[in-house]
């Protein structure tokens, strides 16, 4: 268990008297694709916030790549190699799509205080930005304002921004929400391709995606992981069927 | 191609005009031009923070003033010979502004929105309160005076030489500000305004970005302060006055804080307007305030917003089609302004202390001298003039509205603009 790249140990989070995360232990291994499923309000997004530094846990710890990152700022966690997307689209709506991705690419290539170089002359940044644009099929929208694109296109943009920093661990919060079947399928293949060699933790409501993409699945119910296993094991797990999967598994 | 070349040609023409001003203007107006240039630089420096970075500072007089005093001390250093040759003196202002901006910005940018504005206001007010007590630093009530030492073969005694020195510094500073918009740091400054939260999760230190924008803005405000000291050969603690902070906010927003040269335009126009009007009216501050409110209500993007809206209309419908709208709008504004100014000036005179005591002594309402004529306050004919102007202005406004509606209706038959042109329009 010690070779995990991301470990959550006894993680708890309360808002006032309400305990949302009630002691979560979870190990994510390098190269693993893990899906996190659970009913609405189970605490999936809260768990993402705790891992990525958006919220501080009430108790417990997060160990990432050998270091205890509990209490770190989001930017420090990101620089350490953990990138995430958001359930509610989180982009720069009044900037162009190209600029959105370029901002994400720039951090690693030139850093944030570069005031002596003209950005248009940075060939590496441009090439990386264009490659990402092509990957998420937004080349034709490069000059569109991000906020004027359709919802599913904004999801693709956010995926590109998340991947831009070449992270070791990727956290995706419902990346396919609002996408058509064709887009979902394409994005799933894309996620499979770009997360090769990285660890992935994904929250997704589309069970076809979850079962096709994930190596293993963890089920979160009321702030606790009630089961972890391969898609086959989860499908046949009695507790999961009762607590959550019910209709989907029967269908 | 023409769209690429037009801004360049406008810039070249503006540069030529600025270069030729000393030949065209009498000394008084050239002095006003120096003040306008300084106000323009100050407004552009301010707009880097308020416009691009989206942080509304209410205390930018602090950095202007620190730059001014840093420069005056640099000029008086070494027994009056100065730390630097005279043409390089604003560097001291830059350094002062940068240093103080880094310190104040480090605190202020810990917060955003209202709290940020209040911190900047407090810093400036603090300096304004403390400065008169620190005689050694700020010269007390009387301030500190200095002399421009001759350097590099120039005496810097004439207004023309001071003008060219100021112009050179303003242009270099504006070039620096423009360059900043093209750098990774400049792009991040814009992103900071758009979505600070996302920047964090892309690995950026947003506090550091905020401090960098604050410090750069303070540095160039310091240059502006330094230039003012060079021009006036003195510095006084009144540069920390809240009025200085307020003026740069008004100038920038009237010009259009969202565009690069808008604030410079606004500041230059308001400086000249103030210069021209402040001698002839006591209500100058009222006009400035009313103008600001009107711009904010009807043109939130400032004068540059008006310019770009007009260019868009012309590009879309052609010059001839827009002409009736433009003419009727200009006439409406002139008529309304005429009527309003008449009422304000008349009331200002009627309620002045002089007039009231005069009226009390004579027992009647004596005529008021205005615009080279005398008007009777009690005569109907007097008030028919502004009423007629205002009514005609309202009528013209109606005509302008009708022209605009006709244009829009004509446009609705055409195709809507593509997303690409929309994006281009929104690019800074």
C-alpha cells in the first residue's frame, strides 16, 4: 500500500455541526484510473476540494507523492503535480479559448513573473496550446470567447486546462456533464489516452463511462467509502446495489 | 490591411502633433499640456490596476506623492547637484513609487473588492495626515522647493525643454505599460481580474500577481509624481490629498478604464477642460462630477466606448447612414449642455454672497451679468432661454433616438455578427 501516489487517511470534514466527510481512507496508485461514485450529496465534490486544497479538512491527512499536503495552498498542490477540473465550469469566460489554454500552459513553461518576454514570441507555449486545442477538438473555436461556447465545449476546454500542467494526478469532477453521446464517447477515449501514465480520480454520473473507463471504483455514501473494487466486483457488491446502484445495475 | 494600419497612422499623427505642440501653443497652454501629459500617465498607471487587474484603488495619490517627494529629495541631494542628471530624475520617483507600492500592495492585495479599496484609501489618508508633521521628509506646510540643474547640454530653464522631457518620459512609460500587456505577466494580470480562483488551481500565486500589478502601477504613478516635481520645481504634502486620488479615478473612468489609451484621453481632456473652464466658472467641480455621473450612467465604457461604438456603427452601416444620428446626437448634447450651464451659472450667481447682499441693499433684484449680457432674474425672458435650450435638446434627443432605431431596424434584416468578430471586439 505504500506505493500509492495519493493517500487519504482518516479524512473528515465538518461544516458547523454537519459532518460531510466521515473518515475516508483511499489509496490511488500510479497509473490507476479510479472512479468515485455515489448518490448526490455523498460528498464527492467536497472530497475533491479537500484533496486539491480548496478546503482544509477538519482532521485526517492527504499524502501526495510522499509528502503530506494537508493545509497546502491550491497553487502549491498544483505545482507539485495535482491538477483538477471543477463540477461547475471554472474558466475565464471573457477571454478567448486560446488564451484560456495558454494561461494554463504558461505556468510550467515560463512561470508567472515573466515580464521581459513577449508572449506571442514564445513558440513553445504556442505549440503546446495548439496541441491541446486540437486534442479537445476546439481548434475552430480558438478565437471565440470561452463564455460564449456551448456548455459541453466549455467542459472540453476545462479538461484541456486541467491537462496543461502535465500533472501526475488528475482529478476530474463530472467532465462529461451536458455532453451528447458522441461527445461523451470522444471525451472518454481522450481521457483514457491522456491519463496513460498518470493517476486519475474521476467523479462521473454516467455509469457506462464509469464502468468502461475505471480500473477500480470506490463508492462514497454519506461521507464514507462503503466499497472499493473492480467494476465487476462493484457491480455484484450487495451493499452497493442496495445503497446506490439499484436501478442502474438492474437495468 | 486598413484595419491594421489605421491605429498606426493615428498614433503617428498623434506623436507628430505632440512633438509640434511647443511651436503651436503659447507658454500658458504649453504648461497646461505638461500637466495634461502627467495626468495622462497617472491615469494609465492607475488603470493598469483598476482596469486590467480589476482592483479599484481609492488612494493612488499616495504613490504619486511618494514619487514626487523621492524626486525632490534626489534633486536636492549632494548639496543641490542631485543624485542623477536632471533628465533621469523621474527614476527616483519610479523607485520611490515601486518601493512604497510593493509594501502597501503586499497588504492591500490580501483583500479584494471593498476591503481592498478601503485599505488603499486608508494608506493615502494616513500619509496625508502624517506628512505635514514630518518636516524633514515632506517639508511641513510649505513643502520643499528645488531647481532643475542643467545637464547634457540643456539648461531646462524653458517650458519647451521641460515639455519635451515630460513627453519623453510619458511616452517611454506608456510603451512600458503597453509592453506589459504583451508579456506573460500582463496576460496573467488580466486573468486575475477574470477568475482569480481558477488561477490558483492552475498553480499561480495570485497574491504575488496582485502585488506585481499594484507595484507596477505605483511605480509609474511615482514617475508621474516625479515629472510634476520636475515641472513645478517644488513638492508639497497636498499631493497626498484625497482630491488627487479622486481625480485620477474620475479621469480614468471618463476616458474608459477598459481600454489602453482611454484613461490618457480622459485625463488629457479633463485637464484641458479644467484649465479652460476653471478661470471662468466657480462651478468647475460640479461640472466634473456631473460629467462623471453622466458618463457612468450612459457610457459605462467611457469616451473610448463611445468612440468604438461609433466606429462600429460606421463600419456596419456606412458613414452616410450614421451621419444623421451623429449630428442629432451632437446637437442634442450641445443644446442640453447649454441649457444646463445657463441654469447652473445663473443660480450660482443669484445665490452668491455678493449678489445677495447687493440685492438686500438695493431692495430689488439687480440684473446679473452672464455671457457678456445682463439678465433680470425676475424676467420671464431670462428663463425662457435655458428652457428653450433644454426643450430643443430634448427634442433633438428624440430625433437621435429615432435615427438610432431606424439604423437598428435596418440592421436586423442583415445577418448578425459572427462569433469571431465578437471575440475580436472583446480582445483588449
